[in-house]
């Protein structure tokens, strides 16, 4: 009985119904890794080729993109150079415009000064032409066309006047001019003397002429003060009393 069971077991193991046995050849590990590496490289190259082929087939070429990129970069560089050149031209034009504007302003100021000088000369000429011969035979000193004008800044004033010597005009007049400003500031009324450098004490400036002399200048007072009027006096050296006096009221 036991013998029969043993025979059946041997038949099942080594007979026709026995399990199949697979015989494999032993391969070294480095050969396996080399094969896997080659397979991966071939797969990657094939995938890259297929990707490029697909893009070319779809109308997209890497070389064309590179060429377009280079063209765009060159265009951008050219535009930057042209922009820098245009900026330089614009700056030069601005500088030229500023120079022309400054020259025009200077020319306008010079023309204005010339017009004012011409007007004064015409006034002087008309004045002297109006003097009748022998009308001023006395030794009287007179002040003509005394004017006060406000300046461009608060507290600034310009004055202009003509001093004429009558009588014998072979004698030179020497003296000084005194300009007094009638001011009202903070409720107080003051009469202050306008002084300039080189003038005698309490005087505005020296005078020295034979026939006539035109005087003009500028002075400044407190910007908070209100100018009510200006008085001018002409003093001769050695005489305490003024030889001539003239006043102008300001609104």
C-alpha cells in the first residue's frame, strides 16, 4: 500500500504530468545595466526625434525659432540704438531751444532798455527845445520830470529826474541830491533818507555838472511799508538850504 503511494508520487513528480522546468542562462549584472542604458538612450533619441518630427509636421521648427529669435534681438538692438540717437537729438534740440529762448529774452530786455533810453532822450530833446533863449537868466536850479516807479519786487522803487542849472552856465555846480521817502509802516509815519555808497551823510548821491544832469537809480524799503510819497532836494556845497525841491505823491 505504501509502495503504491510512493510510485504514484514519483510519477506525479517526474512523469508526463510533472511541472515544467525552465532553464535560464546566467547573465552578469553589468551586462544587464549596459543593456538597460543602451535601451534608455535609444528610447530617448527616438522620443526626441519623434518630438521634433511632430513639431516639424505641425509647422514648428526649432531652427526657424532660433533664427526668428536672433532676428528679433537684432531688431531690438537697432531700435535701442535709434532711440538713443533720437534722445540725443531731442536733448540737443531742447538745449538749442533754451539757448534761443534765453537769447530772445536778453534781446527783448535790451530792446526795452533801448526804447526807454530813446524815450528819455526824446523827452530831454523836447524839453531843451522848448526852452526859450534867455528865459532862464537867473541863477536858479530846477528839477524836471521827477518820476517814481514801483519795481518788480515788493519794496523796490525806481526814480528818475533831470536837474537843470539856469543863469550863467560857465560855472560848474557841485553839490548833492537827497531823496526822502515818506513811509507808513505798522501805524507809524516815517520820513527816511535814501543813501548810496560814496554820498555825503544824509544824502543820496553827489552832483557835479555844468549845464544839466539826469539822475536815475533804485532803492528798497521794507516790504510791509506803504510808500505815500517821495521828496527830492538839491543841495549846493557850503549852503545849508536846498537850492531846489520837488515832491511826488504815490497812490
